[in-house]
C-alpha cells in the first residue's frame, strides 16, 4: 500500500498527516510537491489541511488548479483512493472531484475545538472499521467549513449514502447544511472531511478514534477500480 | 489594452453570513430601512485582446475556470 501526500505552499497539516500514516502503516508516505505533473505510484493519495495559497480568492481555489491536480484527477478517475482533510476537502470541492462547496463558517469565526461526529456510512473503504452510526470525537480547525450544496445535489448525496460523517447537531461548529462534515463521491473512492482524524490517533492525542479511518483506507474492502 | 470589471456575487438562496454581519453593523451605526446586504468581489482585469468580443470570451472563461465558484457564485463581466 503506497500513500502519497500532496503539499502546496501553505499546507501546514502535512507533517501531522505524514506522522499519522507512518505510525499507522509503518511506512513513510511519499511527499509530492504541487508543481509536479505526475504522482508516484499510489494506492492512497492524501491532500492535507492548511491554508494553501493563503486561502486567497477562495479556500482551496488556487490549489485546485495546481499542476499536480490533473494527476490527482486522473488517479481518482481510475479508482485510486483520494482523501482530503480540511483544506484538502476544500481543494477537492474546488476541483470538482466532490460536489458542493465549503463556505465561511456561519459564526464568521475560525473554530478550533473538538466536535462529535456520527459515522453515517460505514460501507466505504474509508470507514469500514467503524460501526454504523458510531459517534466519535474529532478535532476541527477551520474558517471555511460551512458545507453547502444546492437542493438537488443535497438530495442526491443524502439518498445515495454519500454523506459519510455528520456533526452531532449540538456540535455543528460551522452551520454546515444538514450537519454535513464529510462526503464521498459517487464511485466511493474520493472522501473529503473537515475534521482532522490525523490528530486523534493515539492516547497522547486524547483518543485514537481517528486511526480507524486510516486503517480502513489502508486495508480497503471494496473494489473501486474504474 | 482592454479594461474589464468582473463582479462575483453569491447566488440567490446561498446564505451569506458576512453580508448578514455587515447588515448588522450598518444597523448598529443607526442606518435604518436596510432590507439586506449581500457582499461579493470585484476584479479589475487589464488584458490585451484584439477586440471586445475576444476579450469577453477570455474573461468569461477566466470566471468559469477560476474567478467564480459556480456552485455558489454568479459572475458578471463588463468592459469598461
């Protein structure tokens, strides 16, 4: 299982992600700079959190058009697993690899806190090591996590199991529509979520509930190859 | 050189928490009768193009590819 981590100017959770993947898989992931046009052979591509390009224009907008993203798009189209966390989720929506958009938090403030997430769909390659409807704690740290999609898109993702993580209603930190915290694409190989599972993988983090997302992704159950 | 102004605004029905905060700020300053405030972005672009039509084609492509996120935003291009 080879993992690649894409780095953009302004990525700042990349090293947390590298540490998490290294601890969980025993292998150090490959780092890929945004100006590359090809990815090394990868079974899992991760776009980490941060503030790529200073969040200029819109969060993730400029990174979504970086040279490496053409390679990510081709890999995603071929069924390779792609995970976007926080800014990575914003980049995937801006790139059109996931539906909807992430807007300014409803409370207008940057939020850095722990929320509770409900696993809405454990029948994915990213979540099969969770129980269906399991509630897990997870940290969030973002300014633009307010998920929005038009009603047609929302109906589709809700009815087809594409909403994978939802904030418990009492901990929705950003006004996200339907308390959506993470979604998966139709094919089931591209997941984006605002919370940071890489910051909850061992006892020193206060819990290891985030680890199961990576353990799921590193041991996929379903064949998503296109 | 052609100068154009691109205006990007949130689509109708998309919640605009920043506009709401500005609206509250104006009310707090004593301005009354405000129905609503929606905020957006303006880009002034100078470009070389052989005529306005060519420029408009380029500018609309810029909006669709980068300047606007058409999931949540509308755009308007005007040659100045």
